[in-house]
């Protein structure tokens, strides 16, 4: 499998055609999903950090403001799914207005 990849260098990224295994499975996964150049860029920027991503995409304060705006009296289930909350939590947000 020949694909364009960037090599790790001290200076700028040099783009060449060659194949080699990624040094870490996390970077291999990133490379497969978003491209090799993104994996290299993430390595360069975040190499000394441990990163964890929140389970919810939206800021809770935003959700608390947005749900009452989007609520139409019948769409609790859809809002819960959209924002990653339980239906009970969405009802509580609506009730707490």
C-alpha cells in the first residue's frame, strides 16, 4: 500500500512516498481516520500532553439555554438524543425554567 505520507523531521514536514509502521497505535488510528499529516501535526502539538475528550460535545450551559428554545412540547426524546442527555434530565431542564 503506497500512500503519500510525511516523514518526521526536526524542521518542517517533508512529504515523501514511503511506507512505515506508526510508532504508536493512537497515531495510527488518527492517521487512518484523518490522514497522516494530521497525526504528525497532533504529535508535534500535543506530544507531552495526555488528552481526554468530554463525553458531551456541547457545553452544559449552552444546552440549558438551548433546550427551552427548541422544546415544542413533544420533542423531549429528540432533544435528549441530540444533546446526549437522558430524557429525565431534559425534562428537569424544562421544568427548572
